[in-house]
């Protein structure tokens, strides 16, 4: 039996707007060829998390991401 490798992995992601922590210790592994959905109430950080993955937050002054995103 072979081990399943992640399509991507997010490890211990923290995201800050200035001194305010918006995301704390996010961990996620997505398997190849799997449909994955992020669900939650308005304002819980879904879009902020996705912007961390595609580095869109890098264009906003004063923001910072800590942790690892492995593709």
C-alpha cells in the first residue's frame, strides 16, 4: 500500500493585519483529485485564508503571514 501524498499542505499558518491576528494556527492537507470546500459564517476568515494561499495578501501594506504552505 502506498502513502497518499498531499496536493498541498498548510502548516501552522498565522495571518496578521498589523498587530491584529486574523488567522491562528491553521493546518490543512488537501489530497490530489479531491473536491474540497471551505464553509463557515461570514467574516470567519475563509477569504483571508484563500488570499494567503495565492499570496494576494502580500500586496496589502502591514500584513504578514507566518507558517508554511507546501505545494
